[in-house]
C-alpha cells in the first residue's frame, strides 16, 4: 500500500482527534487478550486497520480508520455495548459491501435498521422489545452533523473538515500524511498553534509569519484548543 494518500495517525494522535480514551481506542483497533474462567481469551479488533501489515515501527492507523473510530466513539459515548457496535459494523459492512461502513453516507438512513438487527444478533433481544427507545438512541447517536464535514469521492470519504462549513482546517490523507492543516497553505495546525503561543498569542503576527489569513490562524487555534479541552 502507498502510505502517501492513506494517512498516518499514531494512536495517541488519533485518540485526540476523535475524542476517544487512548486505551479504549487501542483495544478497538488492535484487539486485546483477557482472562476468562482461568483461560486467556482473545478479543479481535473491530476491523482490520489500513496499515496493519505495513511493518511500521509503531501502531499507526489510516484516514479511513480514523473516521470510523470517530463513529465508534459516538456509539460508546451513548452507552452502546461493544458487542452491539461490533455486530453493527459487521452487518453494515455486509449490507454496503465495503470495509468502512459507518462513514458511508447511506448509513444515515439505513443504519437504524442495521443497528436494530445488530442488537438482536448480539444480545438475542427481540426487536419488539423497546424498539421505540432504541430508535431514539440511534437517532441521537448518528446525526447529520457527524457527516457534515466529510467530503466524499468515488471510493468513499476523502477529506474531513472538522470545523465544518468554514473549511479552513482539513484532514486530507494526500497532504502532510493527513495531519490537520490549514487549507491552501497546508501548514499543520499544531505548528501554527505553537507559534501563536510563542508570539504571545498575537494572531496578527502569526498570520504574517506564515503568510496566511488571520481567520486561518483563529481557526487553527480554536481547533487545537478543542483537542486540548
């Protein structure tokens, strides 16, 4: 696989970008072993990550993995059991015939049915029980706003604008290995933020240093401070 164009995110960076707990993200994407009734039991990853077999020196995931992990984080925040999430991913992957189904735009509409089927598959709970509540839970998790900043191409998601319509910050796997950058200039947001702190929080000075607009500086600062919150 050509890593350029795939995106490279160490798990620590990926956790910050999607708002996940680092240890949990590692378990979701790399799997883990635990003792159960005196025996070691292996829990497999939720899916095979893009760079799994590339022999990289540390645990790194790709851009598609990052966006899927963002959706898994949304499920977990709403208290959905990991067994149900795993079943949802498997059912959706089969339904759409793709490896990264949660960020498929059609999941916004077809996902509710897939989610209910996954609950029944994972828990054995009949659909007739408390269906209304589960539909509400799904609608609360999967919102159009989760997809609003994602730009799609023929093969699925190709860019993510985390600040939405402003589109001055982008994660594009073809630019700087997918690290967050300001558009046009392609300067990493963490570089801009470090300069902002070094220049005494003078946004105008930072804009002149990098030859970018003050708006780009403001958005880079906002983005980095959101990650740190």
